[in-house]
C-alpha cells in the first residue's frame, strides 16, 4: 500500500527478527518467540477450497528434521475479532494486552506514526494540495464476499475525489455513481464510505486531482480508519499505536490515552506525565509546560444583571497547559468593572430584569426599549437583525473543531464582545472556530408576495479579519441539512466590509462562519491574536423573525367584504399606490425593483432595447432591435441567436501542466426573460444522486444569462469523462442593448476587438450580476457585442478579446464578440438597385440586384425580373438623341460664326474711320479699291450654288445691310453677281 513518498505498508504476516549471539527472537502474534529451525505457513488454496500447513526452514537449504505437511484449516475459516490463528495448533488464540485483531478483517489506522513537533500525528492520510493526481492503491485477496469502509473528509469541491475497484486483470468492476464518487463533507466533519467487495483479488484505488484554476491551493482530502472485511484469517495481532492502549487480552480495538498521559507502541496501559509536563489525548509523549502568556487566556462578557450591568471576565484556555508560578509567567487579569449592557437588538425590548425579549407579533421595537403596534395599512418587517452582542442569540451556536484531535471540542469557538462577536482563542492555531445561525424558513411579506423573483430572503453581514498568517474565513450554507457548501471565502487580512447573499429557495437553512488561523498543524500557538470580527448580521423575511419596523402594505379593495385595514398581497407586477394603498399594475416595459413595492417609483423602466415580462419581474430582449441613423431606420432580427450558445476557450495549462478549458454558456435574448444558460458541476451531480430535487440550490449549479464553468478534459488527467467544476453566474440581470459603448456604468471597451469594416453599427448587450465577490465588490458585469458579418452563418461565431484570452482582463468585466449574418439589419428598398438590359430580339429586360457589399438580411425581397418590347422606345430614343445632337452642333456653329463676323465688322469699321477726312467725306476710291458691293476673296459667296451656310450668311447680311448703307456709301456700279457679305 503506497502511503506517501518512500512509505510502504505490507499487510499479512509481519515477521520482525531480532538476532544476537547464540539465539534469535521473532516478533510474531503480538509477542516475542524463541525461534527454532523452522516456522509454519499455509499454501495457496486449491480448487476444493483446502490448503496445507508446511514448515519453512529458517536457514535456506536446511530441510532436515522438518515436520511433514499437514492439512490446514478451510480457506473460508476465520477467527472472531480479538483473536488470531495460532499456526502450530491451528486454533484461534486471544490477542495479548496491548494488541488487537479484527478476526477476518484488516484495519489501517496508523500511518507510520509520523512525528511532527514531538507529537504523533500520523492518524490520517492527507492528499496533495495542488493539481497533481495522487493515487492510493491497495491489493487484497478475499476468500469470501466482504466490504471496505473508510472514514474521510472531503470539504472542497475544487478537488475531485473518487474511489473505484479493479480485478486482477486491471478491469474496473461495476460500481454505481454513488459508490465511485464521494460525497462532500462539512469543514471539520468526518463521514464514512462503504463499498461491497467480491471474493477474489480486489485492487482498491483512492484518487484525488486538484483543480487550482483561479485558486492558490485546495483543501486536501483526509483519509483514516480503512477497514476491510472478508480476508481468510489473521495470523497475528496488531500492536496498538503509540498514544493508544488495550488493557485486556482479546481486544478488537485500542483506546487513546487520556490527557496528561502517554504510551509507547503495543502498550497495555498509559503512563502519567512527569511534573510540569502535559499531553493531550492520544499523545505518545509528554511536553514541558510553558510559562503562561497573554495567548493562554481570553475574555468574555457576563450576561446583563437586573441593573442592566455587565462585566468582562478572563478565563484560561482549556485544557490549560501553561504554568503560572514560574519566572516570566503572567497572571490571569482581574475581573473588569461593571459597565452598562449594550442596547437590545432591533425587534427586542428590555424586560424588568434587563433581559432582551422579542416584540410580540404585529408589533415592532420603537427604539425606546418598548414595542409599538404597526399602524393600519402597514405590516411588520420580520427578520433577524443582530448588531449588539452581549449574549449569543438562542438560534446561534458556536463550537471548536480540530481535524487531528479533539482538544477544543468543549471550547467556544466565538465570543461576544459588545459591538461585535469575534473568534475565540481555540486550543491550537489550526482549529476550526465555527459560528452557525439556523433559519427555520422564510416568509415573504404580503407587500412582496406578488413579486415572482427567485429571492425569498437575504443575509447581509459586516466583518473584518486581522491576520498575521495564512488565515481563512469561510461562509457556508446548509439547505435542509443535506450538504454544506462554501458560498464565499476570504484569505488573509480583510478590511471592514459587508457581504450579502440571496436565498433562492424557501427552505430551512443554516449559515456557518468557520475561521482557521492557519492550515498547518502546529502544536505551538503562535497566532492567537489573529481573529475575525462580525459586527452585524441581518436576515430578511425570516419565518419566526422579529419586527424592527413596519412597512406599508396593500389594503383590500373597497367593494370587498373584508375589513378595510387588512393587508393583502398584490398580484404579480403590481405596486402599492401611495394615495389609496391599493394595488396598481406597473406600466408596460417596467419591472419591480428589488424588495420595494410602495409607490409607482418601484416600477423601474427597462433599459434601451429591452421589454419586461408579463409579471414585471425582470427585463429582457425579445431578439429585435431598432436604430435610427442619418434619417434611416435600421431594424434587426436576432431570433436566430436566441438559442443558448456555448463558447469553449483554451486549452490553458496550470503551472504544473494540468490542461483546462473555460466553457461559457450564453443566452442572448428571448425565453421571455428566463435565464436559460445553465452551468452544472458534474461531480456534484453524481455525488448527490440521493437527492436530485435539491440540486438546484447548490451554488455549483447556476442558471444565468451568461455562466462559466472550468472543464478538465477526459484526456487531461486520465479521467473517463470530462470534469466540470467552479460554475459561476456572470449575468443575472439584463441592463439593456444599445449601439453606445457605455450603459449604466458598464463599459463595452470597443478597443478590445478589431474595428468593424462594415457600415453597420455594433449592438452591445449589457448584463450585470450584483452578487459581490472577494475581488469584485460591486459584482460582475458582462457585455456581448453583436456584429454584422455577412460571411458568417445565421448562428455566427463567438469570440473573446485576444488580449484577454479568458474573456476578462480583471475578473469582473467579461467581453464577448458575436459575429453573425443575423446581426445585419433587415433589408429595405434602399438596399438594391435596378439594371436595364440591352434590347435583344425586340425585348428589353430589367434586373434588380443588391447593393454591394450586401449588409442586410431578411426584410424585403428583390423584385422579380421584368421584360417589355423595345422598338417604340428605341425610335423615340433615336429621334430624341439625333435632334438633340443636331441642335447642339447648330448652336455651337452659329456662336462661332457670329463671333467671327463681329470681329470682321469691327475691323472694317475701324478702317473707314481712320481713312475719313476732316469733313467726314469718304475718300476717293483708288484704282485697286473695291467697287460697291465687292468683298474680299474670302468673303465672296457664289450665288449660283448657295449652300446652307451661305443661305444663313445671306440672311445675316440682310439684317446688317440697313445699318451699313446708313454709315457707308458703296459703289454700286459693280456687277450684280457680287453681294456684300
């Protein structure tokens, strides 16, 4: 049996040989025996179930004078508990004092008696505290059907603990899930697990694997008292381990030595410790008593007396191990002065003997140590509210527990101290100091009973830890006394802060605070000053709570036959009107906020892009979104994204190489506001088969809009299935959907993702989980950015930022990008255009095509292709185009002509003016002058064949002739065949 590195224990016949000159002694069957030349041993059982007893020589090769083999007892023979089989006589013989026997069984309750600090602590095995897989293997051969049972502690669900059995061919034997997977236990509590075994060879496996993702260290599995039934016989008695004894022969077990005594291995009695020495129960040696110090006493407050006074008393830590009357020792401080008691907690009043009593039903405390009736139209607010600590309330208990010993079982783990209750001194630094509060159930008041939210009550407490070592505070809950689960934990010193947790099921629950100064087993008390302080505890809607105030409630309708002052519950989605105290329904798309129903302001408007469900209990997206931009309205249909989507990120590896994945389940929209994404710890599932109806209340099975689980693949640590653990909810409330990057203080951080190249805005879905954690005092928040990408499918693809591969950069804000063609807006008539085809065979076709790139989906469809005759249209088109071209050319030609003509006339006119005499007479014509009506050669137009241009020029000259005749007289003697241009 592999116990640890280098430690082995071999069951069966154990022979320890002590030799000196002349003789040898054999430690056998609980006593020393003078060896002769041989000893007896049984052969293997044959097919008939019989065997032989043979003599084995002590010296190899010496076979002389050996007794002949004889038939042995039947293979199924076994001795009763407290006896062993004497081989020489083959009879059952009682064990001597100081030893014990299980008869046909084996027991392992001593693990090499590992000394630590002079104290034997080897009473249990401890698994690793990291992610390494550790196996404990033991092979045993049973001659008849038997069983194996063991006692264990399994308080941490971040470690996987399994037990299974294989045969000699290393094939796993059939086991049910509740046999293979071990149930969780509370911190400091032991449980027993029993599995039946078949006859033959059985190989027993205990295996643990830690899951350290996001955690520094897991709490180990502890194992002790392994007992196996069904072996053939016991050939020896087992000696009692050090610190234990058996006073009588024939014992089946050993007893621990009382305090201030000790014993060695195989003792039949315990020895008292010397003077000024001490020991605790089960110790193998005594230690010197140290001088008393401040660490050896603690203070308590007495109960209030009839005068309302209290005193501070000092008590030694029990069991007292220190010495007072030595040099350097401190004395117990004197009793403190009498001082006034703190006031009663809300909901209580001071009786005549200064005892705090709860106010009667229907009343509340008025702050003057008296109780008052709630006015008409109001109801008492029931709950627990503890903020003054003179005595511990009757529904709260305190205890001290230590895994390795029971030194502090009778001590108080916590002590009251006026304005707070704090952890006590304990007996050692690794004690669990436990404070528990029992709540019998919850009763939602009439003013809140119409709310369909899943919250029935809420616990809030204010605490502070002061530590110099690796202390840890656990806050746990146990629903219906089934199984305690850790809700939250804090390590090291923590400043004064508050923590709140909602109860989502109307059931009995026990809340527990467990404080441990250090998880190292130390005998000395070095950190006694490390402590945790609880200043106040408040629980709402408690079934048997007391009232510290009154709340307005709804009255019966006016037409009702009931009394007008009776409180009635409002239907789901209704608030209490301030003026009439009647129930009124919340306006559309609003939801009731928290635990407030009085006044219309209790109906809070849903965020952008969201609507409320019928009960006005929450807001959600109905998978539709509208955005107006540049006078254009974009409508989005996200219904293809309504089903729950999964995103697996990884693999990632821990520092020791364990592969793990992050699994996100996301419910974007639809489902009428139900949080449809569910993450479940499958180890918790199979280890809780006995009560599947209670699985919903475990903190490791969550439903949310977005949830996360840590997955260890089956091939990552040799599991036969993937392990899902550390399930958390990231989005319990939908804030709204918008194209803006910030909403209600949550930033989408668009820089984490590449910019979109499409001309369609991204839609940001904002979520929040208000459950505070040790690192996120405001809770977690999440943003899903939905982006149009026509290249993706309708379901699209989810991704996380490349700079934050786990989906978050700080552990509090999670960002996701969902690219999908369904995220494109619905198509409209602006998203396509028409194309006229060429005329073929007298027919012309008209086509409609999408604008490229196409950035829309669904909506309107493309109009069908159309065709029509094209002759008439072509004739008019030709005439129109030809006429237009002719007019354009004509206008250009006329413009050029008249511009040139105008320049020529200006030239002629200038010549005439310059040649005129002083009397304004025209100069005489010279021999080479132009006759009247003559033109230069370039202006001559032949009349015989006038062209179109000539005709136009003639028309122009006709209009210009009158003006020319008035200013210039020309010679008309020329031939008529010339005309003046």
